[in-house]
C-alpha cells in the first residue's frame, strides 16, 4: 500500500499560499498507512479461527426401525448419484461444490476438487 509523493509538482504548486510541505505530507501518509495497517491487524486473528469443514457425499432419511436393523455390511442408499457434485459445508453452510478425487500422493485418501463456489445468496460462481 505504498504511495508516492511527487516533490516537483508540490514545489510547482507552491504559489505563496500555506500548503502542506513534503515532510508534512509524508508524515500524513505514514500516519494513514499505520492507521490502515492497524485496522487490518485483526484479520490475522480471524484467519486463524478453526472452522469445521465437511464434504457431504449424500444423505438418506430412514425410519428408526430400519436404522435399528442395520448391521455390518448393510448398504444405505444416498440421495446423490455417482458423478454428481458433492457439497462442501463449512460450519453448517454450503460454501462450494466439487468432485471427489483420489489424492495423488496417497492413493488411500480422497479429496475434493472444487468446481463451484457458492455465492452469498446461494448462487454459484463458477
């Protein structure tokens, strides 16, 4: 956020009226820069706040009786189909959509390749 000062134009505009000297102008810029950097100092604290991120592959609604019957190896069909985008949820809010991918460095892990960022009103910004 550096600002430059044109000493020549400041000197040329000095027509005898009381104007800000280059040093006063430089002090003004330094004070304004310090004020602005102080305003943004709290951004670092905000950026360190942990949030819970989830990738939702799908969901299902089933009666409790059917839930009680589930055992090892049971398959619960989800509402998403293979190839459909998955929702990326942060603190309970959908923020993006993406495709499930296998992480290249470790084939035993999955990741998400983001394909769409959801805007503030729920509209996608691809």
